[in-house]
């Protein structure tokens, strides 16, 4: 399995943008302003200062460029949206920065139900935003990026942290998961970040479903999960490590994606881990026929509903407390 060293779509976005910017751009130090919403800002990205797409873009472009992040979480392109970017402090900051290039990545928050009603204004508001940057004294090249699709709108308002908090009591916990994560991304972070500074009593690993969805084979996915667990044993020498592998996906027992999940779990179950406790969570969510229990998964049969989060949290807490 080929391991990639930079998290997910952020890595590929940065590479593509770097190639786009390099074309025809030669000067002393080129200033690049990254304008957008939480995807630009790097919200919920572990160590966003290094892993947001503007930071990755800076790394790819090198010392000849200065890339600055002007992202605002929740910002909309729509002037009638619930948080118009043009009304934020970040909107005016590029004027003092005098950019040579402006990357504008808006639109995802505009698709929310409360904002989409103003969709007829989207093109005009987008053109106005572009023109406002083109009119800067530095006369920058403006690159408009298409909105990043919200891949799971059905569970957009679910607060899984609140579910865990309501059940955990005095137990202190922290999530280090990132949406879209694959095994290679987590492995890179384990090798390059100081995750062990918090000295956790227990580490729970659940990763791999995005590998299968992304086209990786069950064999490669299993290998990646095993490498993650083995690396965690090194990084957290004093911590109890619980490996859930991947949560089941696919409504029916014999669906294509479930068959792949089952193959991964068979390989994980056959592996001899040094310290890791492997637990297959499939039975937490399935009935006696092996099909998904109603109400635990959203329509894609991959993401949890609030009740699914509750079931996962309850089982996970039993595992955690069994080692106390």
C-alpha cells in the first residue's frame, strides 16, 4: 500500500493549486491571499496552522511565495446569507496585504437550507466579490474555485460530541478524527505529531472506511489499519490501545461495501498485535440477520444518526471502563 504523507483532499487541493499558480508566475516574492470559509480556515483540522490548505500550499510553493489564510468559518458568499464574508474583518485585510494572487473558495455554506433560498443572488454576489479583489491597487490575478460539496448534508446538524459528553460523565475524552481520514493520513500524523504529550490512559482507533469508499482494496485497507495500530503502540507506550478497525457500512449483510468491511475485520482478527485489543464493532449495529438495525445510520448507510452515535458511544464507554 502506498502511504501518503499529507492529509486527504487538503494535500491534493494544495498540489493542484500550486501547479495552477506556478504557471506564468515569476517574481521576487509572490503574495497569495486565500479567501474562503471554514475549509480555507482549516476548522476541525488537527494543527490547522500546518495542515490547512493555505499552509500546505505555502509548503508546496516554497520561499518565493507568501501565502496568507483569510478564511472565516461559516462565511457565505451570499450577501443575504447568515454570515456574509464581505461583512467580516477578514474581507478587508487583503487590501493591506497587496496580494499578487487571490484564491476565492466560497459557496459551501451557501448551500445550507437557511441560505439556499437566496441562490438567485449567488452569481451576482460572486461576481461582485471577484471584482472587489480585482480592483485592489496590486491588481491581483483572481482565481475563483468551485464550492466544495457537502458530502453528508443529512447529518449536518448532528453534534456527536454532545452525545458522548452526555454519556461519559467525568471521563475526559478528546476526538482526534478528521472527516475523510484514511489510514495513511492518520499514520502520517502519528509519526509527525506529538500526540503523546497528553499521555492518554486509553487510545481508541476507528479508521478505514474511507479507504474502502475511496477504492482501496480490503487487503490494503487492513494493512493500513494494522500499521496505524502498531505505530500507536510505539507512540503511546503507556496507554491502553483499543482497535475497532472500521465501523460497518452497507445496509444489507451481503452488500458490496459490507463484504469488504467483513474482509477487513477477518484480517484484523487474524493478526497478532503486541498490545492492541482488537474489537469488531459490527454486531453493535446489526440485527440477527446481519442487516443494519433501523434508525442507526443515515441514508448513505455509512454515517451515524444521533441514535447511531449513542449506540457507538455506549459500547465504547463499556470498553473504556472495562479496563479501569
